[in-house]
C-alpha cells in the first residue's frame, strides 16, 4: 500500500531520469566521452603534440617501465647508493651504507614489555654464567685469597725491614755472650753457635715482618672466600657477560653495526680484566704503602679482613670499568655520535670529569684519586685516536662518502638523460 507522497516521489525520479544531461554541466560525462573517442580513434593523436587537456606530452607505459628499471638498477630509489654497474663507488671502509634504506632496526619494533623481557633473559644468563664461574673458581679460593692479601703483606714486611725491632748488632753480641756462658758451663758444641744465631735471627725477623689480618665475625673468613670466588668467576666469564650486555643493545642497531658485537664483547672482557690487573700490580703496592706509612709507635695498623677485602674489590672493579673507556668511545664513534675533533675540544672537561669520577670510585683520599685519574686521562687520549681511525664523522670518511654520492647522482643523471634521448 503506497501513499500519495510515494507516488509523487516516483514520478519526480522518472522525470529526472528521462531528462537529457548536458556534458558541459557534468565533467564526469566529458571524461567518459573523451575516453570513448580515444578508443574509437576520433580523439587527437599523440603525434600531434597536443594533450587531452592542457597540451602535456603523453608518456607510454613502455617508457615508464623502462625508467623504473633504470632507477631500480641505479640503487632502488636511494640517491646515496650507486647502481649495480659501479658497486664500489659507495662502499665505505666497512660497507656502512648497505641496507640502511630498508633497515629500521629491530629495537624500533619492540615495545617496552619486550625490552624488559629481553633484559630479564640477558640478566638471567649473565647470573647463571657468574654462578658457573664461581663454582669453577672456588677450588682455588685459598690460593686467590693469598694472592689478594700479598700486596698488603709485602708492605708490612718492607716496613718491618726498614724499622727492625732487633738490630743485627744485638744478635752478634747476644751470640758472643751466650757462647761464653755455655762454654763455661761445659757446653761441647760451641762451633755450631753461629749457625744457631743465624737461624734465630732469621726466624725472629720473619715473625716481626709477618703481616696479619683480623676478623671478628666467626663466618667472616668463609664469606671472604665466597666473595673472592664470585669476583674471580665474574672475571673468568666476563666476555660472556659483556656479550649479553651488547646483545641487549644489538636489536636497536643496523646489520652492519651488529657485526661488531662479538669483537666488542671479547675486547670488553679483555679490557675489564686488564684494568683489574693494572690496579693490582701498579696501584695496590703504592696505595697500601702510602696508607700503612702512617703507623708509628703509638698507632698500629692491623687491617680488618672484611674491610680490606671490600677495599681491594672496589678498586679492582673501578679500574676494570675505567679501562672500558676506549671501547665506549669506539662504539660512539662508529655510530657517528662523537668525533676526534670534538673530543679534542672537550679535553679540559674530560680531565675534570676524570677527577670527579675517580673521587666517586675510589676511597676519599687524593692519592688514590690521582692514581685512577691519571690512567683515565691517558685512556681518554687513546680514545681520541680510536675515534680518529674508526670514527664515522671523520673528514676523510665524510669526503669519501660525498664523492660516492656525487658519482651516484651523476650516474643517475646520465641514465635519465640517455632515457630522454631514446624517447625523442
């Protein structure tokens, strides 16, 4: 059942449909008529030099396809990458420009929870490796304990030799008197008295020079061995631990940057261990001799085991981390974040930061602070040369890259000009 309004509406629609439409009033009809005339051959020909609307030349599909092939062969649309015919033009020292156009780094595609999960996995692996290293080193805990105590014991013995409790003249006079008394009382072995006195002098001097440590907590010595085993295990597996650290950073890097991860992990472990060895052999003897030099007749220096061990381990870790500075500068230089010229300009600030960092990492005394600040400044100078040879923003690398880009652009222009001549 329809109403009167519906009848009126249908009548109006039929009237509109039956009314002819002028093409000038509807642009879409003009386009349709132009297409129809082109298909029937009635429209203007391409050879007349007139376009369909504004006189622009018509490019055929074959020409577009050929131009696309030329651009693809010239570098896939990357203006800084040359074509296949000249693959060596844009090669940097390490192929840094390869795949930069289509690689965004995996880190950009990871969410915060993904990063936290990756960090948890890396830390778990590192702690498991340290535990394995501790178990492997616990069998040698006694020998490592003696090695770690040796610098302080040597200082004790050196100070005892400088200030002996009993002089050699005392042993000489005592031997003469003792020999006379024994001979008067019928002693029959007076010819061996000198051997006895020499042995007595040597034994008493060893007792006087013997340095010792004290501990007040019953389990303190046991936990000292455990602590030494953990630290030794960390140094033993340090390349693997640093591999986990660099592995956590790797997803945010390009493919040509990730290839440095394995060498960086190995060198990080070597520099970390080398810094600890430098602190043990070069810094410990001078530092302990300086600290023990304040003892006198009224002050006796008897170090506590736990405090001495914490002091030694803190210095070992501090020097190990400080020696990572050249590798850190190398990493930043490869990313193009620093350059040798910039590092030279900031040398005075680096010296100030070296003393501030040394004050934080070492005990609060100027002597130990200088012992760490000096090597840190030297390592900064080494880092400047590392950035000079391997930096991405050095002048020679930038010049070579600019030349490669100019040559690639020239090849593209030449290819485009040749394509235009063929079309004409």
